[in-house]
C-alpha cells in the first residue's frame, strides 16, 4: 500500500510538472512567439514556423507532451476506479482537460494547420494567403491548449493537496 501511495504521488507530481511545462510552452507561443512571427514578411514567417514545426518533434518535447498524456490516461482510469477518494474529481477533470484541451486540440486543429503550412511554398501568393489565416486560427487554438494544460496543472495541484 505504501508503494502505491508513493507511486501515485509521483505520478500526480509528474502530471503537475508536465502540464505546467506544456502550458508554459503554449503560453510562450500565444504571448510572444506568434506575435514575433506576425512582424516578419510572410515568406520569412512561414519558413520560421515550418522550421519550428519540424524541430518541435524531438525526444525531449515529445516525452513531456505525450508522457503527460499517458499519465493523464492512467490517472483518469485510477480516479474512476477509486471514485470515493476526495481527489478523484480533480484527477478526472484535470486528466480530461489535458487530454481534450491540450492533446486533442493539438491533434484536431494545430497539427492539420501545421501540415497545410508545411506543403505551401513560402514565397507564393497562396502561401501569403494561408499565412494570414494561419496566424489567427492557429493562435486561437493555441490559447485553448494553454488554458487546458494550465487548468489541468491547477487541478492536479489540488489533487496533491488532498
């Protein structure tokens, strides 16, 4: 029982830190990276974002991003199985916020926009048109990812306190 308690504590702590770190990354994009890219000429902005979208797929980021999602899946299942515990609602809602609000939004909205941007010629008129809508739409969905990950971090922090 003691090992289970310590393992659960470690998983909750990992989830708090993972959600917080991911929220921070998303916040950085929402608060200044996308604004900086907006100030560039479309061809330069597209090229920069294309490079970012390639570079972000690395073991360190993917371990945090997807490892946190895996922890959330485990915590969601665990919370349902022990619903009578006081922290279960925090674990379940926090897990759903991250899985839907951060991971789900990324898969459903941000990644398809990134894939469309990857296919466009950065110096073409089509590229400039896509870039104008990309900046607005991608950033709106990124705000949602930020709130989802931050909300999950707050709920997992509450679960640690119980």
